[in-house]
């Protein structure tokens, strides 16, 4: 066949270039017409009436002059990039397309490579995902990670960052897409948006669960916190498991670790328990502080944590031991052994403050029992909220909450829940001089539990 299959150049058969007056030999001329008919048959019709029967081989072209273009727009079409890659030109500008998505499951630590561009990896166990250097992966490299069996710690190369941080912990059950800029890594912020949504969508100030109790093995030094959740405004944290903290050490993350924000455990002290949320992975923890407000908590040891809410309180005794208690619904505490806060204490018609064994720095409703004796044949006493000011005891005054003494030297008893001031005090006054005993059974310290 006269057409060269490599170059496509057609050469006429020999003996088909006649001269004037020459007798034409039919053999070469018949071969010529046969070749021409074959080549016309093998040519692609411009009207598209027949398809190609073999691969179409286009010129390599460039982004500004594609090997396969259009008559009306010659700078739009297909061309061959370096490395044998197909390029798409649109008005002389390269148009990029993702390579095929590839899914794989990973059961342990893994290093993401350039070949993982547009891959989806599902981690079925806790693992560390190391990222190859951003310069090696290049701009536009992107990669999807699914944590489906444990937390995945994403660790960029060297001093490189992801979302501005040295590492990112993807919690079990979540997924993110990682994008490389060529110098650093970023995510699609899905994890952050979920966190933000959890904060902003729920409304209110509450605690569910997270009840306090003395630890069974070390009740004098350790406090257990049940599973639950807490919210204040837009800040929310939850824990699916219980957590234990001790008052004999400063704060360290995790169950069984120290809980104090600063210093050492003190005698007859009040320690407020605050729920913490770790910013990196939203995990739950507890810090114990003598401050009755979040603003007063010492945060030196709390870098990377947000203080969410006060969820309870712990008291120590003169021996630096935690007072043992039982916590009931709606933030009610009852001491295992009632505190005897007045023993034959003097009481008279002059109103006086009486200190109780309750939390310091906040108002609580103390659960009190009292007993009164007097040399007067008729007497009554009144123990009340200091916020009421100076009251007088007796029928002719503001009444009483201890029964009247009908015989000199006899005893009257009573009980009542009474609000204190922030210095742990209530007021006491009697219709006549006498002596009083006061037992503090416990207290109500409202933190926001509805059950």
C-alpha cells in the first residue's frame, strides 16, 4: 500500500506518471485507482457517517494549541501534558480534574503520600496519620479521613501545621477533608462546624448526670464524677464514662489524676468542681478550685481547656480529708455524719451570726436541725437567712422555728432548711437567753441539675 502507516504520507505507485503520447499500461493504473479507493474508504467522513475503526492519534499539542481542538475555538481542546498526562485546555488555560477516587481501610498508623491525592481512608482503630511534607505533596493535594474505630491524630511533617495547629485529633465517628497549600495543611472545617453547631444550637444552662460521690477505694482523697453533660450558654461538654479526681495533687488530665487548680489541699476548705472541655478534641475533664466563680479559677495548668460550668462542690475537714456525703437529685448533699456546728452555744435576744459547715463563697440552703434549752419557762428561737436582716424571736415578734420551752431547763427541738450568706453563716436569735445546739445535715447547692 503506497500510504506509509507511520507517517500517513501517500506515494503513488511507480508507472503512474504518464507523458504525452504514451500508451498507458493498465496494471499500475488499476493499482493506483484501487489504492485511491481504499484510502478514501479508510478516511474518516467529515459528516460523521462512519466511525473510526482504530485509535485516533492526535498531535501532542500545547495548552495554547491543543492537539485536538475546535475550528471555531482552536485554543479549547485536549493536549498531552508532561509525564504522559492528559491536559484539558479552555481558551488557552489549563483546566484541572481530580484523579479517580480510591477508597482504602487502615487499621493502624499510616503516612499519607502524594499518590493518595483524592483518596478516602477509613481508619478502623485509633491511629496516627503522618502527612508527607507539604512541598512534596504540592498545592491542591487533598485527602479524606474517616475515624471509624478510634481517634485519629493527624500529624503534619516537621514544624508544618494543620489549621494552624501542630496536630489535629479527629474524634471517633467524625470525618474531615485535608487540603494542602504546598506549605501547610487545612481542613474543610467540618469537625469545627460540628463542634460549633453543638454549642450554638442547644440553649440553656444545665447539668445532666455528672453527680459527685466519694470514691469507693479512697473516699477521703478521691471524688468520682458520673457520666453526663453540662452547658453554660454556648459552651457544652459531655462524657460517656465516669471520671475520678483527687484533692491531693494539682491538675493533670485524665481519671485518677490530681484535680486542684493550684496549691495543696487545705483544711476546712471548699473546692468547687468545674467541668472542662479540651479544645483539641472536645474531651471532658474536671478541675477543683476554691474559687466560687469561673473567673477566679487559676488557669496556669489549664492551657488548651475551656471551663464550661461549676457542677458541684467538695468540702474538707480539719484533717484535710474529704467530708463524706451522699448526693441526691437536684443538687442536694447530705453528710454521712452530720456536722455539729453549735454545742450549747449561747443565744439571746440579740441577733448574732452563726457559721455552718457548708460551702464558702456562695449562698446555699443549709439543712439544719436544732435544739434549745433555757432557764425561762417560755422561750422560742429563730434561725433564719441573714438576707432578712435583724429579726426578733417569739409570738410578739417574727416567730420561731424551735418549739417553745414550757418548763425552765427543758428542751425544744426543730428543723428547717435555711439559706446562708456567702460566708457560710445564718442568723440566730431567741425570745430569752438560753443555749442552742445546731446540726448541719447537708445543704442544697444549685448548679442546674433538674433531676
